[in-house]
C-alpha cells in the first residue's frame, strides 16, 4: 500500500493550480521525480505512529476550502465583471462550484481506489476505474453545459462564454497536473 497518499497528493495538485496566476508559474514549477515516494518519505514516521491519519482528513478539507476561496478570487478577477454583472454571475457560480466540488469528490474517490489497488490491479479493476473516469469527464462536461445556460440567462452569452473559457483553462491545467502526478497503470 505504498501509494496510500496518492489521493492527497493529487488533490493538493488539483486544487492548488487555480491559485497560480500565470502559465509561466506552472511551467517553472520543479517536477518531483516520484511525488508518491517523496510524500511517503516525508510522512513515514507520522503514519507509522498513526498521527497523520487522524488529522489528515480535516487538514485536507481545510486546505481544499482555502484553495476554493482562492479560486473564487481568481474567477472574479479573470471574469472582469462590473459589480452588477458580478452579483448576477456569482449567484449562479456558487451553486456551480458546489456541484463541481461534489464531482471532484468522485474524482478523488477514483484516485483513492486506484492508489489502494495499484500494487495488485487486475484487468477488471482497471476497466472499472477507466469507466468511472470517463463517466466523471462526461458529468463534468454536462455540468459546464448546464451552467453555461444558467449564466447566459442570468447575465449574457458573452459572459457565459468567458466563464467557459476560464473554467476550461482551470480544468485543463488541473487535468495535466493530476495526469503528470499519477503513475501509469502497472504492466
């Protein structure tokens, strides 16, 4: 179970990216050769004594909340709306963000299951994980489509299109970061 902290690493990677202000910052970030081993080495003693397990869930929740707030600030700056437009936009964006968090929880569960099964993954396990991942992507696309319509109705189609652009960049960046952090399926 050497990959038990994989989900934590990927979550941190996923939710910390929106806080980055430029693509250059993402490019300059030094990649860790094996983030799973690096994280495991750093937490080995705490895990052995059981200290990390108790507080890890609360710390992760607090960390995710903090980064979601940073993402909200980023969204508000990127959207460049008037105060009246922002009020209408955010009234629709907040429910979107709540639904997106629920979807991201599903993604985290997929990553966690992958980490748990990594050392002894079967073809059947790999197939189930792949199908769950594809379903997550479908649901995320459907969520964007749903909220594009709601934002267009509440504000304008131009603002809704800008919302799609900003969210697409954030999601693509997150997908690349998670993808580059996850080890490939074993042979």
